């Protein structure tokens, strides 16, 4: 298995639309294993292939407390949605930024497993929020796109500044980096 580098906003590759997965082979199983390892190591509760610069419709999630319930969704489609829920979201591609985002409260999803078998399930709560966030990645969309242009620009500048500081060896401690940008 391998840890994969995660693209960070505003990298233009995060805007690429994923193409359907067509080959259910050993390379796909290896990518799934690498994405799960990368998600757990980050740490995160979800990861879309787009974030690791693979532009195929594949996402992984694990919202369990014990981190022992990996889920894989290949070629996912939301076939029904209902209700509205606002919750705080983060993103491994927009590090240390957390914002309230409105999503459907319940989604019915159709997707394929690693062996190509189709399945359908209904998600609520954090699973529903995470699935919608990851499916946005596959469409080239980020959670910051739901914010005002001004706020998005402030976040972009903050991340660029942090990247410059990191490159020059003058990084702030983690607690000082976590922020809601007003
Ligand atoms: O897609 C991603 O960048 C992963 C993202 C998923 C997500 C989180 C919250 C709401 C919607 C979608 C993350 O995992 S950010 C990190 C995070 O939320 C977390 C990290 C460690 C423990 C618990 C949560
Ligand atoms: Zn994300």
C-alpha cells in the first residue's frame, strides 16, 4: 500500500470532472487500498479519487468511531434526496478550514462495489453529508464554492500564505492554523 499526495485548493486539477470507472481489476483494488490508507493517515472520514489526482468516479469513506467500517462507492449516483441539514464541514484539500454547509439530510445512493456489483443504500447524518461532499469532488466542486466569493478568496490567500511559510520553514503551530475565516 502507499500514501498518496493530496491536492490542495486552489490547485486547478481539483476542478477536473471524474470519468466513469470501467475496469474492475487489480489496479482498481490497489487504488482503493491506497486511498483508504491515505484517508486514515490524513486523518479524514472521506476521500475522493480527484483529491489524489486520479480522475475516475471513485470515493471512499469511514465515518465510524473505531475506523473499522470502510465504504467504497464506484460510479456513485444520488437517485433520491430529501430534507435539509446544515453541518460543519472540513476538507483535506482545504486544510484547517471548517465552515457550515447546507446539504440534503437523506440521500439514496446507487453505486458499484470493487467487483463491479451494483448496490443501493440510504444514508443520513454524517454519512449523507460526507457522501455529498465526496461526490462534489468527483464533479470538480469544493465545499468553499458554497461560500461567498470574498470568503473563498480569503481562504485562498490564507492557505497560500501558510504554504509560503511552510516552504520557508516558518510554519505556525497546528492550533494557530485551525480557523473559521470571517
Ligand atoms: O473530502 C475530504 O476532504 C475529507 C473530509 C470529509 C468531510 C468531513 C466533514 C464533513 C464532510 C466531509 C474530511 O475528512 S476533513 C477531516 C475530518 O472531518 C475529520 C478528521 C479526523 C477525525 C474526524 C473528522
Ligand atoms: Zn473534501
